[in-house]
C-alpha cells in the first residue's frame, strides 16, 4: 500500500485561466520571460498525489496583478482571492491560499487584506519582492505592515523581476539568477529599513533558500548589531535549492525549524521538482527527524489546520 502523502508545500502556484486571460488583455503573456504554464486544480491534485504532497498553499506568482492600473489590480485581487477561497472550500484539507493584494495602492491593499482574511478566511498573504522597483522596506508599506503585524500574518514573498530598463543586460533568463538576487535585495532592504525590527510578529517566508542571503549573511550583518538574529527569525523554503551547495549555507543561517518544503509547481518542470525532493531525502546534513520537520512539521507550526491532512 502506498504511503500516505505527508509533505506540506508552501510554494505552489495557481495560474487560473481567468488570471492569464485578464493579463493577456493588458499585454502580459509571461512571467520573467517564461510563458505561463497551463494549470488547473485537477492537475495540481494529481501532481500532489504523485509527489506525496498532502496539502499546498497556493499563491499568485510574479508578475502579479499590478501593471500601472490600480483599478485593474483591485479587481484582479478580488477575483483571484475569491477563486482561491473557492478552491480551498472545495478541497479544505488539500489546499490553503495566500491572498494577493493590489499593491502599490496601500489603502486598497489593507481593505483587501481584511476581506481576504476575515471574510474569505485565507491562510496568509503573498507579496512580491518589488513592485516596479519599489522594495518592501519602503515607508509606503507602513499601514499594511501594521495590520499584518497585528494579525501575526504569514507572508510569503515571491521574487519579481525589475522593470526591463533596470535589469542587467545579460542573456541569462531572469528566473535563473535575477529571482535569487531580487530576493536578496528585498531581505536586505527589509533589514536596513528596520522593517523587521518594527514588525516582529509578521512571519515572513522567503523562497529558494533565501536567494543569496545565507551566503551573504556576514556581509549583510555588518550594518549593525542584531541583524543575524533577524535573519534567523525568517522562514526559508527549499524550492529549486535542495542541493548541497545551497543547503549547507542555509543550514549555517537557519534553524531547521525555519526551513520549509516548496515545489514551485507548475513553473518548475516536474522532473526538476522530483530532483529537489530527492535532494532533501539524500542530503547528508539532515536526519530523518529533520527531513520530516522540513517536509511537514514546520509548516504545521504556521498552518496548524492541516494537521489532519
């Protein structure tokens, strides 16, 4: 008899046709120069069953919903959040959801946050690392962070590319390198703006093992005392990072209780996700208890409603 699925996937994207069709109407057909993958709930469930994933927290990935039009972003946030709530209601033990907010309109974002968490009962909030070059440590986020902090919200931060005129002129696909570096810029910005100090109850998750943050921990910490402690407070998923190269550096920074399983489905090809899952299982720095914590138990600390999943 097959083993019961056990993993909790905190980095699992929804790419509904309602979303891609709306973006196509404003001229957006790809994410970080990669065409949007086809997706539906049934394909997610089938993938989860193949990969021993008991539950997944879905989110909208880069490029998000803001393309210079606040009204469009507000409408898309509401549509996506309602769709997320419907998916969760139909599969309550298999799916959770991070709400998408109409940033950079902060007043509308606070209102959508209240609706998403209080009315729709979503599990947390998804933000992008930057919005047209505006990073998350910007003072404009003050009211939003005050509310997120009051609620002790889990906030999943996905990397975003910078506008084309701000990107380095290389032939490397942004998702390969720029995503990791933009996560790093975002974390450093949150540190040096003192955002993490002011809002200690927001529970941030950063994907891809925190980008280059583990490797650069000492350099980042040179700014002032206490920075390493702040970095250790963050959570890190291991999507596209379950290799000895990344995991050894991450282990030096993060307590095992702050490392989470993430697949990055459906943007990553399934064979690569399989390689990442195997990387966790075979990595010699994890014992069986640590592996189970990373794949399941740590996420249950953040999302306890999935204990029966």
